[in-house]
C-alpha cells in the first residue's frame, strides 16, 4: 500500500498560495497538485497570474500567504532542498551569446554537483542540438535558444521542469519540436513538466492535464488525455445516428433530438447495450460517435466567455 501512495504523490503542491502587492491581489488562495510523469498545463489569459505563480514556485518572489511543496520540501522553509528538484525557464532563457551552446552548458554545469561531460552530451541529444551545439549562441534561432534553455534546465536531472510560455515567438515547426521533446522528457527521463501558456490549441496538443486560472484564481482542472482505464468508465456525450430519432428517444427514455439522431451521456458498456436495444426494436443504427468538446469550448464555458488571447 505504501508503494501505491508513493506513486500518486504529487511532485509539487500549491497550498492556499496568495500573492498581494499593496492592495492588489495577483494570485488568490491557489491550491493545486501537480501529479508525477505528466506534461501538466497552466492555462489562462495574459495577466491571469501564471508568471506570478511560477515566480513564487522558483523563489523569485516571496509568497504572501500559503506554501508550496516541491517533492515534499517547503519553498518557504527549505528553499535549497526544494529547488534542487526543479529546472526552470521563466519568460526567456538567458545565455552568453558570445559563447557556443556547449560552452554555455559547461559554464552552468560547473555550478551543479555531479554534472559531467556524459550528462551534457545526454541533454544535447535529448533536445536535438547535436548539429549546432558548437556554434555561438548569437547565431541561434529563438527555437534553438529555447532548446538550449531546456537542456540547461535539465542538466541536474530535475524531478520538475517549469516552463513559462515556452512557445512564445516560435514558428509552427519550433512549437511542434518543443511538443515532441517535452513528451520524450516524460517518457525517457521521468521528468514532470509544468508548462504555462495562453495558447489553447497548443495546450490541448501538448498536455495530459491543464489547470485553468483566471483573475488569479484556479477555476478548474481538466484531464485532456486518458490515464489508465479511466476513459472506459467515464460517461461521454454520444451521438446515435439512426433512421427514426423520435422512436429511438422514446425507447431509450432520455437524450436530445439532433438532425439525424439523438445525443445522450453514456459510458462505454452502456453504449453497446443501447445499440443492441435499438437494433432489436427495428431501429436502424447507421453510426455511433462520441462528441468531444475542444479545450476552447470547455475554457469558454468555465470562464463565462471572458477573453483569452
């Protein structure tokens, strides 16, 4: 049983975290667990409090109220022990542009115990910079600098990688590459990735789960990808495409009429049973499909349609 508890223990926990400056509250009573082994999104409009929260997580600004635990250690009381488990890029990765990518990584490795040439080579390969690592950083594109920043943040094998708006300024190719190697990080290094953004479509493709923040408050946490067998037991909105929707509605006793069919909430096993009932009653079933709502639809529903860039 203790092993099971260890598996589900969050990598980071924000416990009633608030940040106030003067009379202005930037983050209000934020409570959130970040589970291990996921790409976990932090989604909200510009100015919602994402960067402020991340700055508190990495100790760049103080926490006004509450606490943050990283791998069980308090950021307030045991900062060095907590931050040893973190790699982060807050806003833009800063590098020595007159040095090569490799020289930058060597410079950073000197500040961290136990990081040698072998580990530097590992992270270079992980982020796909082998061909350009010995070029000067001033010749790098924004996407390459982002990759080098991620490599630097990964050198000490952190349990948690925090990225603040990492897709800003990247072209579609760069965004896709970022997505791919964040996924590889989870699989190959066992790193949990906490990534903030205001780009709905990218978060939907990139993340396993997202926390939605608005006006400094957590409004919801959404799971975007199924974990284990959870998809098999959850009820989803399902469309039955039938020849006689009215008769199907009367037979099932619930749902909504749609052009060419009926829509109702049903689990996987229930869908199979309903299909058998419809066929037995002589109603032709042309197709059955789930109606998944996009993250954009869910965001607008949760936040009441307030703007997002």
